[in-house]
């Protein structure tokens, strides 16, 4: 789950702040405990002395005294635990830092669960700042689509959209393969893409959600005028668990865009990294606008979801939908 440097930086700052707060709270609780139950201070002092003695015995190679010091410490610890349980609420003097990583965020080179959770939360914050992190599958409205059978296709738009909804939900859960959302303006492609982004991020996956115009602008900057930030952004496009490209076809066309899109598709497909693309273009229009090779990859490596219905934004403006 290669999170962006911004997400990791914010999560690291949160970890440091939380560690400081926990240590301060623990120190205050400990002083309160010493005041109210002075015997605890004595026990603490005895246990520290025993630890120091055990270290000396270890250096001297005296295994018998080491075992004796450990046994005495266990008895002292039992007295400590008993007094704490008798006089204070549960977890009042619980070790404040993560028992796995000691508050470092990593166990060796592996990200600790505590730090991973902070990254997951910051990923959601990032998506919310892009106005897509608030979208939830529970808010997707199938009643926005007509239930009248279309005689040309033999099904209603609502039936088609229900299948699209279920496939997108399954995709967000499994995060396997690729999705291509095709259809006119205002049919819910962006909202459903945002639902997938939120669900995947809540599941602990790194998600990059980008409009096509921003994506190709960043790729072009990194190609012709690179800096550290542009390199980090492009690295996210290449390595994130899920890349979502919204509104493909709204960017300015050109040879660079075609080459960049081909390379991005090819690299992520070969790496087995999922993508989700939404567009108003048909596959034939994609073939003309970009290239037959790109159209072939989208047809062969993406599950196509066709969106039907009437423009939801227009219907809302007319007061037809609430």
C-alpha cells in the first residue's frame, strides 16, 4: 500500500503528536497514582533496582541470580498490578505507546498496524479534500434512473445501473482488474467512481483520484520540467493500489497525451495494478482521439460499464428529482 509522501508525512506528524499526548497523560496518571498509593512508588523503585541487578548478573554470567531477580520482579509486578486494579480504573496506567513498535510506526522495515491506520485515515482526509471522499455506496440513488423498458435494448436504465452499481461495489471490495465507465454527462460516473475511491481507502488501500486534465498536466510537467513534487505525483500514479482517472477526453489532445496514456495503461496493466477510468467517449471515439492500441487495451483489459438514463443534474435543476 504505497501511500503518497504527503499522506505519510501527515500520518507521521499525527503519530508524534499522539505519542507526546499519551506520554504526558501517562506521566500525570503515574504521579497521581504515587500520591494516592505511595506503595506504588516503592514497588517501582524496587523493580528498577532488580532490573539493574539482573543486567549486572547477566554481564557476570550468573544465571542463578538472574533467575532469582526475575522471580522477584514477577512478584513485585503482581503486587503493582493488584494495587493499580484496586485503586484505579482499567487501563489507567496502561503502557501509552504501541506495544508492537514502541511508538516508532515501524517494526523493522514493516509499517506497524498503528501507523497504517493513521495513513488510512489521512488517505480519506485527502479524498475528502478533493470532494470525492464523502461519496458512499449507500448514497447511490437507483431511483434517479427510469424503470421503463427501453425497446432498443430490452431493459430499463435502472436495471443496467443496478448491475453497474453491484459490479463497482464488488470491484471496490476485491480491488482486482480494471473498470471503464462509459456514458453521457450527468449519469453518475463521477459519483460512483468516488464511492469506489472511498470504499477502497477505508479498506486500507492507497488511492489516487485525478481528473484527466490534471493527470496529463502533471505527467507533462514531470516530463519536460521535473522537480521533486512532480516526481512524487507521477510515482503515485504508477504505484498506488488504485488509480482513478475521471473524465478521460476532457483534456487537450495531442501526441504527448496519447503517448503518456498508453505508457500509463501499459505499465499498470503489466504490474497488475487496478485502474478505474470514466469517460463520455465511446470506444470508437477513443480509437480516433488517441490510438487503436489504447482502445484495444481498454477493450481487452477493462470491464466496461455503460451508463444509461437522463442527465441527473438537469433533472434536479428542473425539480424532477429531489
